[in-house]
C-alpha cells in the first residue's frame, strides 16, 4: 500500500493511501470523492488514481481546471510513474516516500556542510545574507526574465515559460506558456522539456527528454540563458 500527498505552495494539504486493485476519486465533494479537498480550484469529481498490476493510471474526470502529467493535459487514462510531475489544478500530486527522501537528502547536505564549517572555518566570519548551505538557485544570465534569480530551497517543482503563472517568467519569440519544468528528485534536480516550437538546450545540446541537472549547468531557449548555481 502506497501513500500519496496533494501539495499546494510546498505544503502537504492531504495524504491518502491506495492499495492494489483500488481506484480512488479525487475531488471537492465529500460524498462523491474518496479523497476530498475543500478548494474551489478542484472540481467535485476532478480525477481518479488507479493502482492495477503494480502500475498507476491517472484519469481526468472532465474537470474544469484540468489534470496534467509533465505539463501535458490528461484527457483519458494515462500510465504514470512516481517520478512524474503531476498537476491537479493548482495542486501537485506526489508519493510521500519521495517527499521524505528529498527532506532527508536536503537535511543531510545542510548537516554535512555545517559540520565542515565548524571544523575547517572556525575563525571565518559569516557573510551577510548568505544562502543556506546546500541550497540551489536558478539565475538569469542573459535575455529577458523575472525574477533575476530564483531560490529553489523548499520547492518541489519550478515552472518556466512566458505565462505569468510561471515561477520564472521569460520572454522570447515563439516561447510556450510553459517552456519546461525543473523538478526536485531525491538528491538532485531534473529538467523536463515540453516539446515547444523553440527548443530547450542544456549546455549547448538540445534536450528532448527528462535530464538530470548539475550545479553550473546552463539552460538556453529563445535568447534566454539560465544557470543552476
């Protein structure tokens, strides 16, 4: 039996368990939904999650605000993986085990760096407004975009594109509303391109599928360059 969580603004709003052979409906209506979420962004019967033969399937139930997997709208039952980026309206759906793994990895990185600071840099003075140890940020190197830099600490997913709802809004000819996602894994971030007319490049090479990111990588698209620091 696996446990999943609905997340909003990096906070767990609802946890639920699902077992083999079970189909659960997610929605706003307490009577019609197995997993009820009291939020007007969620339809009365928004979508369903099924576990069959050890595989997961997600189905949108004609919801008003839609259901997406890796940025693509769900119109019928689609197979999903635990590592997929799943949006249910403005909520995200994620296995609890991956959330705990991310928290553990981040805590370990912070603890390790703090230990190193205590043993090696005992006499060093802390720099004002220093970023948290082990933290990452996405920095705008060239082109038009806002904000100029985006701290990734505590974020499970980052949406980048020309739409104002994106976490980092960029401007460029033929850019998609959502150009790509950056999602947090257990101990690293991944880049997920969405097949826009304008290609997305990682360190000068076209990215066509989910790709692991490393600190120092440069992401380019339509005259915009971003760097993971």
